[in-house]
C-alpha cells in the first residue's frame, strides 16, 4: 500500500478526519505558532544569528547579519505580523494544544486512535517552533538561552500534554 494512503487512512471516513485535522492545524496552529516564535525571536538578534547562521559560509552569514532588518520586514509581511498579534496567537496556540490534549485524554497513542497519520505528523511539525524539540533537523536554542518570557513559553509548551505528545513523535522519528 502506498505510504500516502497509510498516512491519510484507508477508509473514506478516516481520510476525512485526517484531512479535517490537518487543515485545522495548517490554518490555525501553523501561522500562529510561526508568528508567535518569530515575534519573540526577532527581539533576540544575537540568538537568531547564532542559530540561523549555523553551517553556512561566512559571506552568507555576513549578508544575513547585515540584512536582518530587511529580512525581518519581509518575514513580518509574509507572516502578517502586526503589533500585538502575538497575544492572539498565543491564545490560539493554547486552544489548539488543549484540543489535542482532549483528543489524547482517553489514552489513545495518536490523534485518531492507535495509528500514526498525517494529522499526527502535521501537529508535531507545526508545534515544533514553540516546543523547540531537543532532536530536530538542526540544533535549536535551549530554553536557558532564551529571554525569560520565551523560555517560559517553551517550557509551558513542552510540559503541556500536547507538547509532550509532539516531542514524543519527533523523538520517535529520529
């Protein structure tokens, strides 16, 4: 059976459920989580440079360092960052984390039961910016490197049942 059929379900009803969850996370958690972490990280210029510039040539790193204001403006426009958006985004983040925790509260191992689906993958990937997984495709900041409010956000997200679920999925993948 093709991997995409396993990720999206074999039966039509399961496929609809998987698609509904992935769309929900893509439209809510994804944009909000990205904006929230970008707003917080842009306030920590040296930390952005340390992690954004890992493994790239010195010339490119210098270009990014000097071009950060332009990049910040561009990212802000693309992500629709406006003053105070992080407050709304954080509220949405916790609603989505609570929603996922409610799904898992009955003891199931995955969002739709006992089988890993695209819904699990989507949630874990979109939760990654706020849980800063210890194991990831590249090294991410440790909470103790972050400013106090961002470190508190990451700690709370990691401790939340949904954040712990995302962390487990990401660690299992590696």
